C-alpha cells in the first residue's frame, strides 16, 4: 500500500548488518588469537593482515576495481612492522605490555 513501509526490507537490512557484524567480530577474535599465538615468529602481523585484505575483497567484490597499491601498501607495512618486532623484540614487547 502507498505510504506504508516494507517491514521485510527493514528486517532484512537488520539481519544483513548483524551478519556483517558477526563476521567482523569473529575475524577480530581470530586475528587477536593468531597474533598471540605468533608471538616471537617473523610474520607476526603479516599473515593476519593478508587475511584481512582477503576478507575485505571477499566481502566487497567492488574493491577489485581499485588499485592493487592499497593492499600492497598494507601488506608491506605489516612486513615492516614484523621486521621491527623481530629486530628488537625485547623493546617492542615492553611497549606492548605497557598498553595492556
């Protein structure tokens, strides 16, 4: 009827956003778990960052039209962070413990 709202579309949007929130929450838990398990390994943040980029491309296929430089920059930044954690782990572990 004209002037009435479509409740199915509203419920569908709520379910969609809740499912998206659930996927992001589960991935954040996995990322936290993976980073703690990888403590002391050379690729501590690179692997979770690569998984984040892959998840973003799977959830939003429109990202494939963007330049490859964005995910490459993210992955290179994660590699640089891993290198710095590997280079002087004792200093970085003290800093990370201070933020907890």
